């Protein structure tokens, strides 16, 4: 092994992190699908899934019903890997601002001027095998 390797050619120094990252990604995708299903059951149309703006961020879900447009951040926690933070506590003020900025870009790009826009956190508590135990929506202040 040379002292300097091109990016992507060496072994992961922390293989556990990559497995953990993959599990978190898969948990997030599963939670987003559960939230999409729930929103549709409550009469919302899911307009976008993982809508992003370069150099700004991403909105997990954008949904609409009548004159309401929801920007939704989905946070999930599995019970077997309790991190000390509940899903509802995992949205920082900075993340909320970035989601709101992405939402403004979305509104402008689609010319959705007549909507009441709300930022919500969808908190999913999952069992160890990925079953939904609780889904709660929390309004987030637009900072």
C-alpha cells in the first residue's frame, strides 16, 4: 500500500460507520414511504419526494391538500438503536431554515403563490424490524 492512495481505492478505516450509515439511509427511506402512505390516506397529494436545491438542501416530502402546502422533514428512530434523541427532537433550527429556503425555491419554481405553506416534522418510531409503532406530525416554526 502506498502512502497516498487515490480517493476510493483504500479500505474503509471504519467499516462499522458505513454499515451504520447504510442502515440509517434505509431506515429513512422506509419511514418516508410510510409517511407518504399516511399522507395519501388523509387526502394529501404527495407532490415531491426528496426534492433538492443545489448548495441549499433537500426536502424529504412536499405534499398538498386544498390550499395547504406542506414541507415535511421525516425523522425516524428504531427502538433497538436508541440514540438518546427522539425523532421529534432531531430537527435543528439550521435544518429548518435550509428546508424553508428549499421550500421557497420550490414555490417560486412552480409559481404556487396562493398556498399556505407549513413546515412539519414527521416523527416515526419504528420497531427493530422496521414496523411503524408511532407516527406523529409536529409543526415547526419558520425561523
